[in-house]
């Protein structure tokens, strides 16, 4: 992995879909720049304050962006001041979004927001709306389902110097961002569940979405698993013979999507399948995190998490779970093809369980 110290370096190496930087908020001036995937495009931002939304086209020429090859003219900077928001110094609820994608670029930190940068490695697909609302309350900027962002979007989010109260959550490939998260002073935590129950919950959630029962906003949680919607909708959960047959008949694409998701998230590069050698990488990356926990010991995890943040953020919260998950997970654990799909994750979960229980004095 190539470390990065500026967004410009990433442009040269990888190309981009969007890059941005919020450079300052002095109270009466918010300034920065935004470059889209079309280097000749003049970007627009949406400035949102209570009762008002202003769409602002780039109003500052940044010669350095042109020099670096990021923009053909350099007209990609913006300055938000009293001409845009008359009482800007007194507005504590101000946010800036990309007008094209609606991506949050900046939100002012308010008194209730924690001055922390937090990344939660969240393997669970099923969203927990109450918990997400809690994090949105405690952090000025909150980004659930971080895996949906492109590499450059997420790199810009992580490296955003004005984001001092920010929460990222999801399952982006951790090895690609671990150095950047560390360099930008993020607290990193992970919570692992039983691999069979994680798979059961995933299939149940996909089945729910495929049935057209959910809101369109649920689609943001499907990244990397879109190909499984039809499979999940056709699995007969009540028939164990049919269930086993479905896993025996998986296509290569299905197997790739379902294979060892914990290890893939923690240790693999894009389009790389988890192998035995990735187990050590995954364990090393977990060891570097500030906190690792298990859903089976959630109260201990929540206690450590609250101590880490210095605030009782997880008070009265439990992981979201579909009632069928334990039953369906138990059925999956009896199918050899499923055991094969999850073999590395099973070993990973076992090693983490041993380490966590040893640390808690429960062995």
C-alpha cells in the first residue's frame, strides 16, 4: 500500500472520482476546494443553514490545482463568507455538501459533538438506525456504510483537516486505509460476530431488500453484495436439504462475495480472495486497533468503547439482530459447503474469542 500525505498524490497514482479538502473555518470564512472526475468541470457546493440552502459555484481560482494536474483551469475553490451566508459567524449549524452527489464535505462542530475521530470496522450489513442516530448526534460528521464510497472519496474524508469530530463506520478494505486512519489520528475499533450468524443475518437482510419491503436508502448497505439479491430471495430457509443444495450450486461470483468476509475486509486488496496467508494479516490489523470486541461479549465491548471515547455513547444500545438469525445460523453451521466458505473467518473468530476472553479473565 502506498501511503499518502496529500490528495494530489492519489490523483497521479490512481485517477479519481472526487477529491476535496476543507482547509479552514475561521468563523466568518469557510474555504476549500473540490475536484470532480471531470477535471474541466466547475464544481458546485450546497451550503445548508437553518431555513436556507445556497448552491455555490466555485468562486476561487486555485492555480496549484492546475499545476498539479487536478483541474484544467484551477477554478475549483470556494470561499463561503458573509456574501453567501450573511450571519455566518453566528450560524453553528452549517454544512457544505457536493451539489452533484450530495456527499457531506463539512459540518460545523457544535458543543454536543465529541472532539474525536472514530472509525468502526462494522462487518454487519443490517443497519441499526437508532445507533446511527446516536453517532450522528455525538459527531459533527457521520458516514455510515463507508464501503460505498470510492477510494478517493473516502481518502478525502479521512484526510479532511477541518473534520475534528467525525465518525466512519462500515467495511471498506481496511488494509487500504489503515495507514491513513492512523496518520490522521483516528480511533479504530472492530466488533466481530459469529461467522455463521453473520452470514445468516446477511442473507435475511438481502432477502428482505430483494422483496421490495425496505426503503430505497437501504441500498447503500448492499455494496459488494448486489449479485446475491436473487440468490437470497430464492433460498428456502425452512428446508435444510434445499438450503444445502443452494450452497452446493453457488456460482463463482456468489462464492467470491460470500467467502470469509471478515478476513477479506481486514486483510485483502480489491478483487483479492482470502487465503490462509491473509489470516495473519487480519490478526495483525486487529491487534493494531484501539479496541476489538465480540457481540457475544457486547457489554464488555460497550464498556471499553465508552471509556475510549470518554462518553457513554453506547448506553442502552444492543447490536441490531433479526430474530431468525440464531436459528438460521445454526442451520448454516451444519452445511459443509458453508463451513468451507467461512473456514478462515471461523479460525479468525476463534483466535479473537480466545484473546478477548483471556483479556477479560473468562478462560
